[in-house]
C-alpha cells in the first residue's frame, strides 16, 4: 500500500499534536513506551500484536524486531498504523490483519509471543480475548500485556472530559489478568510504570 507525502506528513503531525496533548495532561508517550518496550523485550520468532490502533507500539517494536503480525477489528485504525509505519520506516515489517481478538484466525500455538499495549481496556469480553491469546501461543512462548494503570486512566479520562467525550473502557484489573495466567499454570511477572503496568506471562514448555 502506497501513501502520498501529504498523507504521511499529516498523519505524523496528528500523532505529534496528540502526544503534546497527552504530555500536557501528564502522560509522556515516549517515556511510557520505553518502559513497556523494555519489559517486552527480548522477543523472538513469530510475534502477534493484538490491538494495532494507530501503531505506536507496533512502530516501537518494529525498531527492535524484524517482523510483527498485528491484528485489529478496525481497518480504518490499521490504515493510520500503516501510514505511521510507512512514515517512520522503523526497519522491521508488519503484516496487518483485520480480525476480532475474540476469534483469532490462527491455529493453536501459532506464535512465539503475543503482545498488546493500551488495547485490552477496549475489549469488554476480555475473558474470550485472553482465552484466544493463550491458545495461539506455543508452549514455552510468552505473552506481554501492557495497559494504563490507575494514574494512566485518570489522565486519559481527564483528556476525554475536557474534549467533551467519554473514555470508553471496560473496568478490568491487570491483577485479574495475572490470576488468569497463573491459574492456567503459566509463570507470571508484573511491573509497575508511571502510567502503565505490564504483565509478562510465560507458558511452560510441554
Ligand atoms: C487504543 S487502541 C491500541 C493502541 C495501540 N496498541 C498503539 O500502541 O497505538 C485500541 C485498539 O483495539 C482495537 N480493538 C478493540 N476491540 C478489539 C477486538 N475485539 N479485536 C481486535 N481489536 C480490537 C480497537 O479497534 C483499537 O484500534
């Protein structure tokens, strides 16, 4: 897919302007991204990202790994992510798939790692999504799930309120995600950042 110079520049300007809004409200996109990426790496082999969005996390990952498959329900959001990747040229390549994380179109054990950032709170049927993530990771593989913590949500709720909108989100707890993987027999660690928390779960080799 090719994009015009105008499209590339306009999309980039929109992202930068948005990052500025976030920074003024107390969320440093770069700092939190570095934190999440540091807890996500190392990544090897076949990697699936769930919830492409505008491709911020994807672009950061593609600066560190050669290939990522990324899935999102919303083709329009993925188009922004494609433009973001085309603008930034991070090095790695992405395969964009439009699909529902509640029914991932891959066989059991298809990926060495599944990762996601700031997307789970947009998925009200989280148990189904977690079930699918668990299913598509091979034994010995890992899952990294990062999302806003209480401070992060407070910042984003405030931004949305100021803009006369509501930050639609399902109110799940990352602790429930930890419990879910522990009860599945995985080894789990969690990390607290400024506005993000991260869960890293490893499936035992069978
Ligand atoms: C805030 S964005 C994710 C941000 C993105 N990871 C980034 O770093 O820029 C959340 C995304 O989750 C997607 N989403 C919500 N429910 C989904 C589902 N059931 N399956 C796949 N994607 C879903 C939305 O379409 C949206 O693009």
